[in-house]
C-alpha cells in the first residue's frame, strides 16, 4: 500500500536547496500516477519548504476565514509541483489542530516514497487521523447511513502536478476509491473479530458491502462520488 541533479553553468551561483524535511509516516497513504507523473523531488521539496514550521499544535481554520497557510484547504506551489492540504470527511470541524512539522513530514513521506522512488515521479496522498474514522465506522452503534460526527474528519496531504483550474483540485480524502476500499478492509477485519452469528457481525458485513460498492463507483481524481454517500454532494463544515 505504501504501495536529476540540476547544475547550471560553472560561472553561475548554485541556489541553496530546500531545508531538510523529516518524513512522517502517515496512517494511510498511496502513490498513484493519476496524481502526477515525472514530478521531481527537488521542486516538490521546495514546495514543502514553503509550509509553515513548528513542533506544537496549531489551530487551522477549516473552509472559512482569511486565505493563508493556517486556513484549510491550502495549496503550496513550486514549479509544476503542488501540495494540497485539506480536511476530509462528510462533516468537518471549524477548527482542526495539527502540528505543522508533521504536515511537512507527510509531504516529505510522499516525496520519498512516491516521487523519489524512480524516474516515473508519481504523486500521491497521505492521511493523518484517518484512524478516528476507521474507529467510528466499526463501532457497534454506528449507522453509516446517518450523519457523521466532525470527530471522524481527517487531514490529507496530496503532492501532485498541475490540475485543471476549471475544476476543484484533487480531494482524495473524499473522492479517491482507495479510501472506500480501506474502510471496507477495516469492516472486514472487524467482522472477522465479531462473535459468529451476532447482529454486529451482520451489520459489519452490510457496511463492508456498502464501502466495497462505493469503491467500485468512485474514480481517482473524481469529484462527484464520495465514499460515504450514494447521492453526490460536497462535504460541509459544522456551523
């Protein structure tokens, strides 16, 4: 699942490289050519280097407030490399707390594990706190057809190439079929652990079927079918 050197003429000064970014392993992440190909670690590292730094929790405003690095979604761009940061899920909080250096590190993970692996330079995305969602969808009392709590929202970092500016930027946390498949996988694991013949086991099987079907209906890079709803719609923030 976690499935070029640049030299100018000798007479020109060499531009300093980006600051070192320590990769942070996500709780879920994939590499996929549909999020970009032939990206370079250098340009994407420079994009990541523009993200704010810090080792303490920072409150990020979600889908509101003045545009800036502490308002999500947020885009960092350098050359043809773009880093898209957002909060995903059916319902998002007005404030999401995260450690800036962990967000930078998630971008660093994608750069190392996807872009820097070979000359193909594929993009990808990574998540933080998707474990909150997987815990919620496997709880005995959860009804996945009903309203999700904002506590199930999670952060995604996408490293990608140019996208069509006439459409919404890629939002894999909401629209990538691998998220639905990941949820199907955790439902199946919970089903295996549930008591044989129990109502919970039957409910988990139903949830597994739903997320499996959703994954087959969704499209990487799409913007219409989410992992949670048969009726296409955009996620909403709490009010």
